[in-house]
C-alpha cells in the first residue's frame, strides 16, 4: 500500500502542468521542462497508446481512457511529489475543471505548481497538426474537425483560478 503519511511542506518540489490546444507544443515543452528541472515526465499519450492500443478511435474513447488514467495517477503523483521529486504532467490542462484537479494535487502535497500555458493560434496548431499527421510519428492521428471540436472546450487560464501561470506565446 502506498505511503500517505504526513504531508510535507516541499517548496522545492514543483508540479508542472501544461495547457494548450492540440499541436501547440505541449509535449515538446513538457519534455524540455522535465529535462531542465530534473523532473519526472508523465505523458498521457504514452500511457494511452500503451495501455489502450487500438482502442482510441473517437473523442469519446479518448475521454473515457484519459479519465481512467487520471484516477490511477492521482495517488501516484502525490506519492512521488511527497518523496521530493518534481513532476511534469503532460496532460492537457485545458479546462477549469482539469486545472482544478491538477491544482488540488499540488495543494494536498503542499508543493508549488506551475501551469505552462502555450498561447498558440489555431492556424499554427492546425499547420503543425497536418505535419504531425503526415509524419505519422505521433501515436494518435487527429483530424482538423476533431481539433475544432476539442478546441471548442478549451478555456484559457484566468486569474480567478489562483494558478502560477508561465506564458509561452507561439512556442516552437
């Protein structure tokens, strides 16, 4: 059974979250932050592609599997943070609800958090998405119609969320 003992005050430990539309550069930035900070990188795309190969054929499939992964990750992430290791969660923190979940993880552990917000235009994201789909190197193909649908739920972070936001404009 994982240890859930006393909550430590670890201000040198940081939970990094990423926010940005599909193909905005979240995974690239997450990997750079993890390497630069000596943090553990947890990539939703890796987990989804390895745990559910061939099962994610629609947005509903993605939502169902991603929800299951978050349920498992919560306690694991808290344990790693309590052990003194920073984490970069390469999950899309693109809604107030998802950011609230991430903020709650940091709050329970009493560590710092940073929301890396990639403010990238739809035009740039769609161009990157086309290149990514053509290259076939990403575990999932996303159509422009799916991009538009998923982006309709995107909500930029706002000051009322009480987040430590780091803005990355037109990240390359």
